[in-house]
C-alpha cells in the first residue's frame, strides 16, 4: 500500500510508526456496540454507560431488549493492534444509539476510516437511521448482523440487504459481537472495504437537526 493510498483512506503513519485508523462502531439502541468494543480491545475500554431509569420511560423503547439496564450516553473507546508485517492500530469509537444522542455523531466521525453498523434483526427498523447517516456523509461502512440467540428469525445477509435497501457494494456479514474472532473479522472486512474503494475526503458535517429540517 502506497503512502498516498493510505492518506486518502484515512490511514496514517510516520516513518516506522504503525499504521493507525479510526473506526466507528455504530448502530441503534442495544445492538451490541459496547459489547463488540469490549470483546476486542487490548486495553480496558472506556465506556460512558449509565443506568436506565424511569426518566427514560416513553423515550427509549425497550421492545426486544427488555433486559437492558444501561446505555451509552457519549461514547465507547477501545484499541486493537494487528501485529503483522505492516503493524496496524485500530482506534475504536462507539456511538450512542438513541436518537436523542445523535448530535454527538458529527464530532465522533471526524477523521474516521469507516464505520461498522451493527444491526439487531429483532429491531430492524432502528437500523435505517445509522445506515442512512453513513451513506449521506460518504463514509465507508459495513453492516454486521449481530445474531442474538433469542431472535425469532435469523435473516440472511441478502434478506437484510433488501429490507434496508443497502447498496450492493456494501459488505454485510453475520457475527456474534461477544466473540473476539467474529468481531475482528468484521473490523478487517471494514478495513479492506475502505482501502478498496476511493472515497472523497470527508466534508464538514451539518448538525443532524439541521439536516432533518432541510
């Protein structure tokens, strides 16, 4: 990989320093973003999880995730190093899932190589927003189907692609966000996808509220 190619895809290095890449782990409420980062991070992950309280009743729907007791309110952060011929360090930033915290996404995605959009087929409609966000902002992304054991039906990648109208060039993979090997496979799929496609430099983002009212 040439230095020019690395720079245009958001990867960076200085002399013999390792390649570094900022990766966003995104998706709707309760899809497993914190779990995925925790499964692969080589450092103790930074989390901003707070307990759900009665204050969120009527705001955050727990349909399909009734056992969930905490939620990310700012970000998650982890780090993963690949010890290969050309060492690569991934810095993982997890976004909050609820719509009311989406204003933080515009800052979190600055400088990102790409994003993993985790989806939960029990709450498939929650995935339209995250998928649309990265499409609109021209940020490379892959879709990862987090396969929950209690899901009433396990959908194929082809079925998910059709349901969410995901473009054909976007990879869709199945995974268990708790499994480090599965999570690493998803991250490598994203890095390969980001390197393979010539995306233009990211433009400054309008706040989501302005986009919605435009």
